[in-house]
C-alpha cells in the first residue's frame, strides 16, 4: 500500500486530532469548538489563507502551489449525530447525547493530514481549497456553503470528497461514474376524518381505513408507475392514529421516505403521491393533505473526474483494492450540492471490521487515516503537477 511516507510519519498526529474531535461532537451548524480546533491546526500547519464563518461554522483554507493553475476543492464534513455513545473508549464524547457516529472526525483528520503534507512539499501547481463543512447530517451545510458563493469566491474548478465505509475491506476505494448516492425526500400525509364509536362505524369517516388504503396504493408507484429498470425506494415508516379499541379516531398520519437517482423518476413519484392522496381521500370520504419535503439531491459523480480519482486511488492502494463500478447506495449525502456546481467525485474508503455508521458503538478506524490523506495529496499532485 503506497501511503506517502511523510504522511505515515505523522499518523500519530492525525490520531490525536481525530480523538480530540471525538470528545467534542457538535451538531448541525452549531460547531464552534470543532471549528476553533480546526482553525488552530490549520494555523500550526501554516496554510496560506483561512476563511471562517461560511455556513456559520464552516471553514475554507487555501494552500498555494508552486505555479499557476486551477483550484481543486477537497471536502471534509465535521458535524456529529444526536446519539448517546456506547463505545467505551477513553476518548469518549464529553457532550451527552452527541457522538461522532459517522466518522466525520476521521474525515477532518484525514484532510488536516493531507494539508500538513501539502504545505510542507508544495508539490503541485495552482491552489488547493480545503473545505471543512458543518451540517452534513442535518441542515445541508454543503448547500449553504455553495449558496454563499464558495465555489466562485475561491475559484474552485473541481471538488472531491471521501467517506469511510465500515465493514468494507480495509484501505479499499469504491466509487462509480454517475449517481452513487440517492436523492432523499420525505413525506407526511395528514388525514382528517370524522371519529365516533367503534360499534357504529357507519356514522364516521374513518381515517384508519383511508390510511391503510393510501399505504397500499403508494406501494403501486414503484411496481406500476415507474420504469422497472429505474432504481428507487418508497418506504412508509410511520402510521399514527387512534387511542382506544372502541373509538374511531378523527385523524391519522402517515410518514415515510423516498429515494431516487433520476430527477424525472423523482418528479413522477411526487406527482403520483399527490394524485393518490387526493383520490384515496375522495374515495374514503375524508380530507387529506400531503406535505412533500424535497431533501438532498442525488450525488452524481462526473465521469472524467471519477476516472481520475480512481486512477489516483490505484496508485495509493493498488488495482485490486479499487472498485470504480460500485453499485449505487440508497443513502444520501449533501456533497451532492457541491457536485451540482462543479465536476468532481465522491468515494468510499473501506475501514475494515467494526460497528456500522450511525451506531452507538461505531468508532472511526484511525489506521485508515493515512490512506485517505495520501489519496487527497496524490490527487492534487496528479491533477496539478508542480511547475518545473
């Protein structure tokens, strides 16, 4: 495995940075301690510029190369999750009810490690924009950073990101051109009927029966309305109604999630949801409203940039450990907003055995950090060779 020797030399630094971040998990945009720690490390490393306050606590740092060239963006998210930690490690979260259960502490350590190496060597042309982003888990921090003009402000031409992948082969990279992660939408249906005695249902407009009908009809969108070859998921995850065995309630609520990879399929599903809710409400004699919330778009890798990233990954870990035709993942990622503004690629990095993402026993594997940092550094060096 061709981890850069100099990066391997300060692997202990990356571990220390990561474990400190693990003790101070913060949520969404409200990450002042995390941002302050990142700024302190960037100042120690000696980057050329530090720009704070983007999307509230986000940071963009600039490293200048040895000659003219474009700016490559490298992104690490740094927010945590509202989960009570159960790892038992000696650097456990000191913030009750919050933990780094998705490895964003590790992503940040990897990017800081790459930054330290690139500042020391400057073995590239142009510039690197180090993007430290809040609110990936909740709030769409990537979208906010883009809406605040980050791409134009720092003249970013391409953008790349990594996410650790517990349970996958240690040090292996996984990516694919085109959609790699799904768009995520959420829906809530509120049904207003007319309650009454369970022994006299003919005097009611039963929202429970209407809810059952709607759920059944919604399932036909996938099986009967969308192309069979398109990849999509509609999951009804909540139904809330009623209070007693002998009372027909007045109201019912249905909630769920939709995952798609194609905007036309996404639009079709939304239209059919609206038609089904209206039609089923009329047929059952109730009133119903659909609250359809459009979430993160699909994460779509640019083919040329994905090929470049996969080539660099092969140089770091070898051909056998790079899968550049990885199946799409139905999870979502707000890095999608950055890829909508600039070409680039998103990759998964295998972290070996361990608890899965968003699990209270999850813990980032520090041994994989030098691999991710080496990928970031070699990506910049290959995309923008140093002036001779």
